[in-house]
């Protein structure tokens, strides 16, 4: 049985750098061997939930600029799965969630940087799904709930985002985390541990430093989707920080 995962994708450099976090991702890929992967990425936004629906090799999208040439040479030639995509669409339909199909979009760096470290052979089918950052947190959770039980079929669900993600407040070269970034994650973990969904759904009003941590929700909503899709006890599987405020908190649900 597969858990549902929330994984921080942080800087695109994780695709080529060797750090404690990339070592964690490599170990995670050795631990879990799914037959297919469903990944919700913060870098694909749409008002209607959109599902990659094809069986071809994905294009690798370099949706960033100003990085070393080596990063643009990384290719992640995973294939899609129209069969799984259709299965997901049917689950969402039964839950009253509208979806659209997309047969052309490639894998953005919210997906391939993680998967490149976890499953470098690119031999596992991937279905990529968009996020709608303006939906309420409870609605994001319900999107995840529609996929509960897929782990029993050895399908790995990944929410790819970041809990504390504010590019304006990064401190270049700083390794020690800012206290406010830690405080936000601490609050989040406390509410998850106690199953306090009402507080979690109102994080923007209740969590300390929520405006600094989540100035825009696109990187945070994959957390709620992963949590909603899980069926096991929540567990912190990695926690570290970079650039003072960038959280690499990752969880299994």
C-alpha cells in the first residue's frame, strides 16, 4: 500500500545538486515502488481541475530562468497513462468535481525535479494534475478525498508544493531558518497531529505568520490535497530549511 505524500520541490537546483534533501528523495524512491504516480503540481494552475491524459512521453518543461546550463540538460522522459487519467476523471465526476483533459502539456519543474531524483529511470507512468489556488482549503481537501484508496492499488499520490514559500523573503546564503517560518510549520504540524481540520482550513486567519508563509496559495494547496487523499497516520518524513525561509517540510499521509 502506498501513502500519499506532500513533497517540497523548492529550488529547481534539487534536480542536479547533492544535498541532504535530495538524498532523502533518492531514499524515498527506493522505499516506495508504485505502479503509477499521480502528481498535483503548484506550477500548473487552472480554474478547472485539469488532468494530463495521454500515453506518450512528456516534454520536460524548463519553466524557470537564470540557472546553470546543466539544469536545462536534464530530461525526464516519463510516459503518461490515459487509462489512469480516465479513472481519476471518473472518481472526480462521482465526487461532483469538474475536470478537463489535456493531451499536450509537459511535466513542469514542480513534477520532474522531484521525480528525477526519486525515480531516475523514468519508467513509471505519471499523471500530472493542475491546482486551483483560489479554492478554499476545505475544497482542496475534498479533491484529495476523491482519490482515497488509490494507495491500495499501488498508485502513489504526490502533492508537490512548499509550506513556507515567499520568494521576496528569501535570505541568500542563510542556512539557519527564520523563527517565523519555523513557527508556521510548527502550528501546521500541531493541527495535523490533533486532526484539527477546522483550524487547518482557516490557516490564513489562525496560523502565525500565515501571510508571510503563504502570500499566494498555489504552493500550499497541494498539502491539503495530499492530506485529503491519504489513509494512514500523518508522519513528518523530512524537515529542513534553506535560504532562511524556504521550507522543505515533507509528509506522508
